[in-house]
C-alpha cells in the first residue's frame, strides 16, 4: 500500500467519524425540549367555536393539551375548581394541565359561554 493511499483511507475514516458526531449532536439537541414536557395523554383542539373532542376520558395523572386553532382567543375556566384556569389563549397558543385527582371536570370559555367541555379522570386500573 502506498503512503498516499493510506492517507486517503485515513481521511475517509476521519470524515465518517466527524459526520457521525454531527448527527449525534443534532439529534440530542433536537430532543431536549421534549424532556421538559410530560407525556400528553390527550389533545383538545379549539376550532370553529368548539372544543374537539368536547368530552375526554383520561387516567389519573394524565396530562391534557389544549391547542387554540381558532381565529379568536379563548380561555378555559373549570367550574368546580375555580382556581383551575388556563389564562387567555390567543390563536396558535396552547395550554397543558395534569389531572392528579379522579373526578369530572367541566369547563367553559369565559368569552363564549356556549363553548363547553368535560374531562373525566378515572382511576388507574
Ligand atoms: Cu372562547
């Protein structure tokens, strides 16, 4: 084997190692935001003036994400737990809540009081 051929092989090997390093760094940095978020048990879209789905059934400890896909701002006020409030959700904004207690949680939008939904939180099997 000539010296130049050996150098070529070494250069190729180095290029492979460098490209693998870039791929590894890229994937680890793109996955890090997910680590801050809990797993989402269910997603509710707000669109066309309604919650979709309107009624949810999740297991205790589950996290629900609401996404405002509407052109108007909305909020979520929970009826039996007044402290549970989403704040104003402008279009494209989302809000998540983790339900730590079994129960039936009815909520509505304070801006549009015909906009209602329910989350039923049942015990883990
Ligand atoms: Cu609303």
